C-alpha cells in the first residue's frame, strides 16, 4: 500500500498518510488485550508527522493508558484510531488495523510480546517474533 487512509466506525473521523507503513505489527501484550477486549491488537505503524486528519479531528479524545502510552479514539462512536508512545516509539503512530481502508489486504510482518501470546493462537511463519518488543536503532 503506497498510501494509507482510514476512518472510525461512524465515519466522523478520517485520516490519510501519504507514505507506506513503517511496519505492520501484531501485539500480544496483556495491556492491548485489556484495552481492546480482543486476543491481540494489530497496528499499522506510520510516521506521526505525515499523519493528516481530513475530517473530524475535533472529535479525537486521548486516554493515557500508561505514563507513556496514549490511545486516541473517536468520541462519537468510541472507535480506537491510533496509539502513541513517545518514550519507546518517538515520532510514530500505531493506527489500529481495523480502521485502515482495505485492511483485508494487510498482514502483520512482526509479532511482539509473544511471551504473553494466548496459547490457542497461532503465529504465521512469515512474521518475525519477539518475546517483548524490539528496540529501535
């Protein structure tokens, strides 16, 4: 995908990113499970400086998940749009895969926090696996 666009469930918030994803990640940490109510979270990682909201930015609300991680969501429908963590992932935004248009054509290339993966989940051999999270160079 050369460019990335997406929206929340109600369509009130829309975004565009003019460049390809930095990475597509599946996170198996217990914090993501609790935050989403799902077995894991899938993210499309993009450069924050290039992420443009084309509609509804005033409807974005931020929740401090931890002292370093923020979840940004639509106040109209509750859809989680993206996460940021300026300590570990400076300059990056993690868009929730389900909000990305044509997300069906994307698949994670990296699985992180595999030490917390639920035993009944399978991970494809095509992705890289990390017990925790890789560090940035």
